[in-house]
């Protein structure tokens, strides 16, 4: 990766030009990215990547909030779980926010590429295998209020399905470059958690996956609180880095 420091004279001053939050820190105040495997629902050991913020304390009396996050379709059967930590610049963003005094949190990334992002397979894996594994091995919250889920593209489809089917499990949702229209039954379920849930839906103006737009329209029509924005960008990392940075800074 090559990171270009922001220069207002050369790059302009309009919103989203300054991407300094994505730059790697040079003062050593950086978190740790761990790659490991976990026993999954299909009986195999699957890949997982965990980001631990700078100063992570496994003995802290207060567990860390935790964000579970997914990539979309990458074409790579293996290694998909590492892409948020690389192209996504996720560790850099959280490192910089923590250095600014924002609350640190743990991030867990899984690979569902080879499952074609099938929610029928992902749902039991996350709820019965991933979350218990993470909560047993890291000092993270096991409460709804301390858990979030996010993703891009097919991973956003997964996130939307967790929001609509399990609003009792997570309180923060980042849905970028995808979306699912809720049924009447799902609307009734998420309405129960309307005041204690943060939902961030976004897509690029030139994105070819536009489900987030109709999802936002349906939520708004039914009085479900959420944030929606559509900014210049496509279906690519340049857009998703910005969306994660805003989500982490303003909501997590």
C-alpha cells in the first residue's frame, strides 16, 4: 500500500478530500493485527483476523466493545478476512482515532467468500461459533450494547440480514454498498430496538449495487431511525475506507 499525505493546495478542500485518518501512524501508537483460525460450524478451522487497539488490556475490568466485519466478493477463496485490515486501512483509522482520545474497540473479520456469502451458513456460524470463540479468547463485550456488525457489498448484505433478523444481538450496523428491503414482520422487530440501535447505510453515487437506497426509503417511511448518505464514489475501497472512517469516528 502507498499512502499519500493530504495536501490541501494540490488535492482541494471540499469534503472527503482529507483522508489523513487512513495514514499509518509513525509514533508507535499502533494496535495489533492477529491472524488465526477458529473452529467453525462446518467442522473446519476457518480464517479470522482480529484487530486489538493500542493499549489493549486483557485484564481490563470493562470489556472492550467489539465490531464484527465482513468483506464482499473478492474472488479469493482464502484470505478474504484480511482485506479490511489491508486495503480497508481499518487498523490505521482506529489507531488514529484512539490516539485522538476516542474509545478503543476490537474488530473481528471473517471470511465467507467460499460460502458465497450464504446467510443460511453465516448465521449459525457467527452466533454459535464466532461470537463465543471471540468472547472466550478476548476481553470483549458479550452484551448487545457493546457489539456491532458491518460490511461492504455482499458483506453489507450479511449485515443487513443480521439487522433485520437479529436486532437483539447487535446495536451498531454499518451497511455499505448493499441493502435488503425489510418485510412487515422484520419492520415490527427492528422497531422494538429503534431507540437503541445505530444504522449507517451508504453507497457511492456511481455504485452499481443500490439496494441501500431502497432499504433507506423503506426504513424512513416506517419511522425507523437510521443515517443514509450517498457520496461521490464507486463500488471500491476508495469509498469503503471513507465509510468505515465516518462510521468509526461518529458512531462507534
